[in-house]
């Protein structure tokens, strides 16, 4: 198995991509630390892993709370070791013109999507440097690579995550730590549902979106989970500072 003897801490693993990633990492032999601001959801993912014969624990914390994030990371490292951090938790923004974005939305999306990965990396890096190995996977988005209208705040956070990933990779590489980002296109999760719900005709908006994809469908959370496993495992041992686009060909069409 590709993640035998590794401990993987995943944020936002109570739902969607994070949950699928937790389940896939466990299938590959990892001890999974499932974390979410929704503690029950994090616990459910961990329980599902254990019921399937895997190894998992869970923590409830908000990634914007730097102290709580650090406490969970340090406790995990002490109890299970820490090989991989997946900064997956993130939120969308209500579709809006730039001039109509409320400052509270600006601040909150930046806090979760940008400061979240910062807080996790800040807590995990000293541990990973000290042990001489570690891998960080940051969940960015195609919106961090392309300019989608009415998604300005989301886009600015996800673009920053890509460059933060590069900075992390450059800085921590000499200590044996890798960092990579994943840029998914539209993936069928509750985050995507919320995006379409904000459009005047959600079904038509979804169908229109699908036609923009060469594969003529949205992605599945499990397909991004496979990217997480690749970047978390030794199969990607010479890959660092990379932004892996998984978008069904959207960006080349
Ligand atoms: P989701 O809404 O299904 O899951 C997100 C999870 O994160 C939820 O369990 C939620 O409780 C948790 N969460 C939210 N805010 C949190 C916080 N402050 N602290 C801790 N946990 C928090 O969303 P998803 O589609 O699975 O998205 C996961 C990641 O993938 C996000 O970073 C998102 O931006 C990114 N992404 C999603 C898509 C997509 O189309 N779904 C596309 C590109 C990138």
C-alpha cells in the first residue's frame, strides 16, 4: 500500500474532497487524522475508516484558530507521528461583482482559505523539519489559475495558496519537506451545489458548466482524493512546488 506507516492529517475531512481523501488515504494504509470545524462530521469520517479496519482519530477545530490548529498538529505528532498535512478546508464565496463584495466576506474567505493553510503549515513545519521529512498538500483551485468572474475573493485566496506552496517548497526542501498544491476544476460536492444555488437557474448553470468541460462532466471528490494520495506518497518523491491541475481539460479547451 502506498501510504503504509504514514500519518496523514486532513482538514475539512467531514465532507466532500476532504472526506474522500481521508477514506482513500486510509485504504492506502495511512493512519488518518480527520479534522473539521464540524466535529461530528470529522468523527463520522474517522469512525467509517475504523469500521473498515483502518486506523483513524479525529479533532474538531476551526482552521482560522491558529492555536487550536497548532494544538491538534502537535498532539497528532506526539501520539501518531506526522508525515503528511493536507490543508483542504476551504469555503466558496457568494457570486458577486468585486464592488459588491462585503468586507466581512472578504475577511472571512481570506481567513479560512489563506490563513488556514498558513496556520497549518506554520504548526507542522518545525516538526517536519526536525524529523527531516514531511509532505504538505494544499487544496487550491482552478480559480487560482484562471480568472473567473464574480469569484474574485475566492480566486485571490486560491492563487495565493499556489504561491505560498511554492515558497514553502523552496524554503523547506533542504530539510526534506515537500509541498504541492492541487487545482481542481468543478467537483460535485456541497461547495459546488452552493455555487450553483446562487445562480438564477441552478440546473441550467450546471449544464452550461458541464459543456465547458472536454470530459462533459464535473469531477468527483474521489478523483481529487487520488491526486492527494499521489502527492502524499513516495510516488511523487521528486515533485515539489507543483500545482497539479485536475480539471477534466477545462483549462485547455
Ligand atoms: P465541502 O464544503 O464539501 O467541504 C469542506 C469541509 O471543510 C466541510 O466539512 C466544512 O465543514 C469544512 N470547513 C469549512 N470551513 C472550515 C474551517 N474554518 N475550519 C475547518 N473546517 C472547515 O467542500 P469541498 O468541495 O470538498 O472543498 C474542499 C476544498 O476543495 C476547498 O478548499 C475548496 O476550495 C477546494 N475546491 C473545491 C472545488 C469544488 O468544485 N468542490 C473546486 C476547487 C477547489
